[in-house]
């Protein structure tokens, strides 16, 4: 088992409830704990408090860079980037998308039709082989190029 992550850590001290939800794209265990307990540990343990501040900073930095990276891409580049992220996560050329076309469109800020058309174009051009949610990356170099330049 790898080290864990804090879901919602960046927002946990802003509101009493989180403003978003999360889904895991790999098998995961979830541990919930009372916010008051978490706050008490921070108050009592300076090393832990410093660790949390650094972690929040790292997470915020990563999110900002990811958002900037995706918002400066066209739909082809954004989809290629997401597919490469999944390729890297699974370490496989073949995987099942953990979300549907509508969810992908909402996450990337494009219409469902744009997502469908772009995936169809990638399939037609031999970059991907697509069957429902099943993706096979056929031309990794081309997908990387689209991600970098799109």
C-alpha cells in the first residue's frame, strides 16, 4: 500500500463542507476522520502542522499548474493530456476510462460532442483504438505530440 492522500485538504479549513466530490480511478481505501480531531492534532503537533502547510502548498501548486496547462490547450490537446495521465497512472497502453464522455467534457470544459468528435478523430487517425470506454493507445508518440502542441 502506498502513502495516502488527503482529499479536500486544500479546502478543509475554508468551509464546514467540501464544495466538490472526488472519484478514484484506481482501487482505494478511504479513511474518514473528524475535522475537530484533525485540528487538535495540528494545534498540538508543530511538526505535523508544518507538514500539512507544506502539503497544502504542494497540492495548490500542482492544481494551479494542471489547470493552467489544460486551459491553454485546445480540445485535442486537453484530451491527449488526460489520456497520457491515465496511461502514466495505469502504466498500460490499454485501459478502461474511469468516466464517461459527459464527465470528461465537464472536467475539461468542453461539450460532450467535442469530446466524442475528438475521440472519434483520434480513432480514425489510428492514434487510439476505442470501444466504448475501452482505450488502446496505438500511437503514443503522436498522442504526446498532440498533448504538447494542442
